[in-house]
C-alpha cells in the first residue's frame, strides 16, 4: 500500500515576500487563513482578471499565499489554501520556504528539472508535482462527492499521513483508514494502523458485515513501511521513496489523466492546456 500524493493543478503567478510576517506557535490544518487573507475566485494574470477560478487564499489582488513563521524554529512557510469543502475539493498546505527559485520570489522545498515553469505548465514533466520534501510539508486534502469521502492529512513534519475513506450508499456503508503517523520518514519497519468496517442494509447484515479487528483471519500490513531519502532539489526535494514491499514511481505519473476537460475549467496559459485523448 503506497502513499499517493494528489495535487490540484493551478497557476501561481508569483510567490513574494511580505514586510509583516505573523508568528505561529503551531499550524492547524483547518482551511482558514492565518494572517487576514481571504478566499477569492478571481485570478489576475498579465494585467487581466480571470473570474470563476478555483477558490484560493488571496493576498491583495493576486493569488499569493500567506507567509507565516514558526516562532519555535524561526522558519517561515508558504500557507496555501485552494478549493472549497462545499464543492467537494479543498486542499491546505504549509511548505517551508527559502529554497530554490520560483517565478517572482523565494521558492519552497519542492523542485524538479525546471520547476520554475509550474505556473505556465503545471502538468508538465518538470513541474515538480509530487517532488516536495515531505519532512518540510504539512498538507490536508478532502475530496467528496456525496458517496465517497476521502480525507488525506499529514499534520506533523516528520510523520507520515493518515488516510480515511468512507463510502456511503443506500444499501452499504464502509470506512477504511490507515494511520501511518506512527512512524517517521526514516522508519521502514513500522506498519500503519488499519481500521476497516463494512455494514450492509438490514436484510444482509448477518451475512455481509465485516470488521477488520474481529473478522480478519490473518493479515500483513505494509502500508507506512517506506522511507524518504533527500534528493538534490531545493530543500532536499526530488528525493527517493523506498518501500519495504512494492513501490510507487512518482516520476511515471501521467498527470493529464486527472485533468477535467470541461470547457469551464480555467486554464491561464492556453498553450499548455491538455486536450482530450
């Protein structure tokens, strides 16, 4: 069972420095601004405004992330919020800054071959998708369509994520969770903690209900048994994941496969907008 990091693809025009940086004793993944920012849907690019974009944490008139400081370490982080829980997608990220170079300002602990072009070609091979150093990132993402609910949360810098998936249908409910936060990114011997139950409608409860704790015959859990080795990218990004069992190649993902080709999907640089297969 391998961790899969899914990122909403957006254009970030610039990541700039601000003169006043707030201090935070902790970072809470609650999808709310920390420093007076607002969630907006109008994106300014090249002097023109694009309305109706993915909701994004705004600073001033541009889609610029907040910059917050951890007073315990003095380290600063970009704080990014995109999406809206009421529409079925929302993601929040804290990522340590001061590395590399993004267009418009100091970069963060993420990088690839030509990561500075992420704003123009966010699905490209060199856009650095999935390349961040996980020890320098906090992230939470919720995806829901009324039947399936998936909550990915990584709320400690050197701890792995917890993934919860719930399926709610008229005749069935199912909850699966693997909590890998019991190990660090240097530990490949500790498996995550698994919770899994399935409940069927009244007519089938006696024959189809399942509880992982009580009903499993035997199991081998390898989810969470992987390590991350720092790479040569900014802040140790573009590193290597090594799995005790199996593997996952983040460099071999066709990101366009996850793109919504609906004509209303905003795309600032039309040259690189994916086309339907």
